[in-house]
């Protein structure tokens, strides 16, 4: 979130309007509400049925406590209201009718589907990946297999050298110690049964199997490297990356909403007497900052977002890239589309024109 203070142009505009007549003061209140809504951090919710693993997935993603909703499809209780900027929906098995009802109502650009406890699906990771893809296609949502309990432990736990020494011995022995939990803690595997039982409780069979496979190839792995391997095989990284993108998209959507509200307030502010509301808002809407906010909001508008999917980031590489993007979006504006889509495309076009002017010094 950008810093704000006395020099912020929006704050200056609000202060100036508060010193005007009653109409300008009322418009200042509307602007202040819109600005505060824009500056508020996006909100996330982690939802799912009882025992799906909402808390472990939330912890693995580093989300603040309290983002988990009440369970979905809980007998005798209403379903939670999922109205956050981002919803992470957690499944731990085949979707129930309640899951399906909720998932069908969620907006794809705001939702991430997590198939938790992926180590218990089928006979290997490929089966979990296949199941996640199936559910993703069914609900039209991005879906990922995850072992949430393992991911959460890699965030809060550590691998000790003494643990690795024990696992190195097992890896070098060539025994099928990870066929089952019983085999892993069997006295036949050695005298350190209690230590193995503690490891099994802490890292689960799936995590230990992955570590043993890694140690068979590279026996001298360091504890931190092993921890990173466990974090990777938990499947949480793709979810975390998309979550970060969703946060940025939510911020951009709020920027677009701010520009929409300022445009609406400017239209309402009929000039009369000493009123300055329309002039000041219009002046702000023509600033580089407002053009950038409008561009960001346009790029994530559901009507046209697919046209920007190939951009690695909203900012163009240089003046030539800015011009190429502006020309492309001018062609988009000229095509057949809904009024909402055209409004978003025009804002993207105008934003890239302004950036081209600044980057090439044409506008100076």
C-alpha cells in the first residue's frame, strides 16, 4: 500500500472541498469514503467443510488468524457469507453437495480452490494433480493439490541434524521403511523406534518419504535444504504465488472502483457559485496517478482481463512497449463490446498513452 500524508493529492482535494460551500463539503465526504475504501487492505477468507484443513492451509499461506470462516454445509447452521476480496476454498475429498453449491456461486477471479490432504488421494502425487485439475475444470476455478499440514510445519518448524542422521541411515539401508507408518516405526528398522515415531508424528509419512528419496540421491543435504524440499513438495508455493497475484488484483479493482466513484461525483457536482468540486475532481482525474489507477483497474476488469493475460506486469518495459500496448488497446476499443468493457478498455488505452508520453518525453 502506498504511503499517504499531507502531500497526498486526494487528501489535499478533500481538504480544499471541505473549506467550500455545503455542496462541496458533502462531495468531500463522498470522496473521503471512497478513498478510505481504496486504502483498506484487501480481505481474505479461507472456507470449507469441517476437517477440510482450513486452519492448516491458512497457516501455511501466512494469513492472519481469524480468516477461517465457519464450516460450510454444517448441519443446523447457515453457510458462511463469502464476501471477501479473495476466497481460498479448501476441499479434502470429493466435493459434497454443499461444496458444489458454494463453489458454483463464487467468482473465479476472486477464488482459489485448494485440494488439501493430497497425499491421501490415489496412489501418488499424479493422482492428486489429476483430481485437482478435474475439480478446477468442473467449477471453472484455479485448483491446486496441497498437503497443508506439511506446508504449515515447514513454516513453523525446523529439521535437526540429529533427525537427518537417523534418516540418512534409513535411506542408505535400502529398506522399504516408508511403505507404511507401521513399517517406519517397526523395531526391525533399528533400535531408535521412539525417535522414528516422533519424526513420523512431526512430518507425516509423505514428508518422510520425500526426505528419504532426496537423501538416497544426495546424502549430505543440509537441514535447511531438506526443509525447503519439504516446503516445495507440499504444493503450497503455487497457491501462495496466486494468492499474491489475487491481492494485487484486488488492490487494482479497488483502484478502478475509486476512479468510478470520482467520475460519478464529478458528474453530480454541477458547477454553481463558488463550487470547485467538478473542477478539482476533473483536474485530479487527469493526473498521472489517476491515469495509472484507472489503467490498473481496467486491466483486471473481468470483461477485458483476458486481453492482458500475456503482460508480465502492468508497467510497460519502455516507451516502445507502452506505445505498442496503447495501439493494441485502441484496436480493442474499436471492436464490438459491452459499455462496461469499452469503459475499461478506454482507461487502459489512455493509461498507456500517458505512460508513452512520459517515457518518450512527448508529453513534456
